[in-house]
C-alpha cells in the first residue's frame, strides 16, 4: 500500500485505510504488469466487469483502486487513476458518477440500460415529478438540462437557486440524481471567467443527462423489462464475477 499525499488525506480519507494514524491506498505494485496503466486499459476493465466502484469497498478486488498501482495516485502520470477517471468520463465510452451509495464508479454502456431501468423504477424524470415522487430541488436541477446539455457544478448550483438563503443541499440532491441514473459526470474542466478563459488549479465536474450523451433509445432500452428483473440481472452478474462476495454487501452496492 502507498502512503497518500496531504491533499488526498483531506479530501478522500473516508475511502482509504488508516494504519497507525496514516492513510494508505491499496493496490498493486508498479512492477505488476496486470495493473491498469492507461485509460484504454481502464475502460477495458470496466467493459469486462460491467460496472465497478473507483475505490475499494466491501467486495474484495471489486474496484479500480485495487487493480491500479498504489503509487500512481495523484501523480499526474498516464497511469494515475484520478486522472484516468477524468479522461474516461470525458470520453463517454463509459458512464461515470457517484452511482454506488454516494461513491464514485463506472458503468459500461452495455450495463447502463439495466441500471437506468431499475434505479429509475421505469420512470423518466418528468413522469417521476408528475407522480409526486421527486422533490422540487431535484426538478430545479433537471430543468437546467432543457436549456443546455452540460453544466459545471458551480454554474448548476447558482442557476438552480441553491446557496445561502436559498435552496439547500445541492451536493445531496445531485448525488441522489446520479444514484437514480438521471445525471452523470461527463467531463472535468477548470472554471471559466466572464471572458470564457480557464482559471485556477482545480478542475470542476461537468454534469449531463445520460440521454444527452448516448441518446434516449440507448439509455432506456430496458424500459420494456420489469425494473426488478434488471436489478436481479445486475445482482447475478456481480455474483458470477465475485462468487465470494457477501450478498448483503452486493445488494447494498447495487442499490
């Protein structure tokens, strides 16, 4: 395991292992040829397993972290999983977002319609709202996608009316929409000033709806099936790949 940088400890400590007061990442050695070394190998891994969390979880070896080099995190190199996840999101070759109990991860385009069907329970968002099953703060965010397809997180928060003295819990609301498969992270870019110029060191997430990226017919291809059938398919797929997985952990992760 590799000791993490100060930045990693502050921002991502809840997903790391703490030993003698020090946070560590799990993963493989730099000398291990089987480790994920670039974005193509990352996407190939996601396609092979169908869906996978970014960080280690209750199912052993079911994460990008455990299949990457522990020493590569936050290095800025080609084999840096943190950089690869940004490139993968922007490539649109896989879906990326906080899909797994509020934790980040990937879903292959083959598996995406199954997740969409059971996580949405067969509802488009408009239908969800009409049936009284969505909150106003969710609708304020989803309405933004009628104006344009992609939004920076900070733009979305301001335009949808979140902030001091206004609507509350933007992070929780956007995370719930990702869990429900109505929103994905589609890119990471630096902030733009009024002239449209990038500034700052940190990149910000951009959000979109799955339909805007991959098309309505592709995303909702399993709407013809019962949502529970799609959920069972995903559950059985996971147990075929990881037969030793704790069933309660698998159900919790799938949602």
